[in-house]
């Protein structure tokens, strides 16, 4: 079993994109999971627990070649696997 005392606390808002101000590199050294409305999602780019949303990539790209992000609202839960 993983020792949870050595894991950093998961923030209220977290982004996968290193250019984002909500990116915390220490968190991504461990495997984390996101549940939205009780179902685990594997395509989450950014989440906010207090506001109740996650951002997932769409199939469309913006002018810089990055995927457009869609906001999906619901009950968000972040956890370490």
C-alpha cells in the first residue's frame, strides 16, 4: 500500500499544462485520479473541486495546435491511486 503521509496534499485546482499558473509539478510525480459524478475520467486536463468542473480536450484544435478544452460540470473528486 502507498504511504499517504509522504504525498503532497491535492490542491483545489490543478492543471496538467506546465504553462498554467495552476500547474504543480510535485503532484504529477505520483499517479492521481479524477472522478466526475462518481465515474473516473482519464482525459482531464484541469479541474476545480470547489467550483465543480473539469476541462477535457475536444477533437478540435486552436490556432496554436492545442486541443480546445470543454468544461464539464458536476461533483469532482481528486485522489491518489
